[in-house]
C-alpha cells in the first residue's frame, strides 16, 4: 500500500512539473509575441511617420512661402500706391514732420488722425488773406503756396485744379440774411458749409436744423472765437470740442470741418486741429462783406465776386451780408454759365 502511494506521489510530481513547464513556455511565448508586436507596431509607426512628415513639412513650407509671397505682394502694392498718391493724400506718412508724429484715432471724433509733439512745432501767428496776384488760370498764388506747405496738416486754402466752386459761410450772429441765403441755395440745388460759433448754434437751433435737413455741412468756428495761436493748447481743444460735443448732443451731428477764427493760425494750431480729427478750411476768395453797415451794394458786389472765379475756388462769404443774400442766385448762375459746378466741401 505504501508502495502504491509512493508511485502515485511520483506520478503527481511529474505531472505538476510538466504542467509548470508548459505554462512557463506559454508565458514565454506570449512575452515573445508581445515583444514582436511592439516591435512591429514601432516599425509601422516609424514607417507611418516617415510617410506623413514630408507632407507636413511641405505644407508648412508652402504656408511660409505663401505668406512670404503675400508680404511681397502687399509691399509691392503699397509701393505702387505710395508712388501714385498725390502730396495731399490722406496718408500723411511721407509728409508729416517726423518729430513726434504718430498715427492714432481721435477719442473725441473717432477719426483717424496723426499725433504730434505740439511743443516742438512753430506757434508763430500767421494771418490769412488770399492776396491779389493770380496765375494764368485766375487762381490766387498765395493759396497755392500755402496749400503746398501746410496741406500735410489737412489744411485747405484752395481745391483741386478743376472747374469746381465750394461755397462757405461764416456765422457768428444772425442778421436776418441766413434764411434768404438758404432759400436761394435750395432753389439752385447747391449745398454749402456754414461755419458756426457755439453762441450762434445755441441761439439759432431752427436754422441749424434746416441746414442739416437740406444737406448743408455745419462747420466748427470755435466757442468764443479767440485767436488760436495766442491761447493755450488746452484752451484750443476746449474751443473746438465744446462746439463738437454740443452738436453731437443736441443735433446728433458730427463735425469734421474747422475754420480758424479770423483765419489766424500757426503750424502748431493746424497740427492740433488735425489731431482732433478736423480739417482746417481757409479760403481762396473773400471780400469785405462782414460789416452789414458798410456794404458796397449788389451792383458792385456781384461783378466783383464773379470776376474772381477760378478752379477749385473756396469762397468765404458772411451770412450777415445783405449783399450776399441779394446776389447769391445770380452769382451761382454766372458761375454755371462760365462752366463751373458747385460741390459741398467735405
């Protein structure tokens, strides 16, 4: 019996050892398979990466090339645009002084402007009058010279060399002549710029509303009408922005045109006006019409202002003048017969 037990134990031990060997071999095979699978996957991934990377590199290179080409084209376009722009173009990059000149947007008006170091600019007061000398086209020569010199500050003394007339009226107080002037402009289908002081705007809201409704432009002529070169930089800004904000608040109208009081200016005041988002509008023709008690009479006034017709003319007329109210219709007819058209300065 004992012998039989020993034989059975021996057989059991042999089976156990054989099974473990089998399991061990199986695990070894599995490990080997996993190792082979990892090797195959690694090889496949390597092959896949090798297939994909050239395309990715090509795409990246293509994008870089396209951006490079686009930049070159943009630079070429900019070069062509710069070479074709007139000197009085809206782009001031080539014409503004380099001292402290930076492009920015006016917080008050939202208009793209140029920033200057104002203290570095000349504040010598200059008066303005068109003078008497004219060229072969009857254009006063002084406005041409000043336009060339100060046009970079969005200052306008005369328009382009075209058969166009721009009518502008200064309004400091009401003398009963503005209504007939507006009646004539409406009848003739002509729009004009009315440069108004703040006092005039506040005292004549119905006339201001009518000007806007009939397509005229309201220009800023300052709050108190001071000599701009003789007041501080801070005071100038107040003079312009007081009027600007009042027009926005009361009439929902945004002003962009400014006429310096009495036509007095300096390089510094022109630059500051531009910084506030405004164009400074002077004139290429004006005559002594501002004193309602000292008028020359319609018979003299009409031929006088008609004789001054010239291409790009910016006419300054005062709305307090009875002569202007009387001759305006005939003057418009005379100018049109001479081949001129009337446009709104903007």
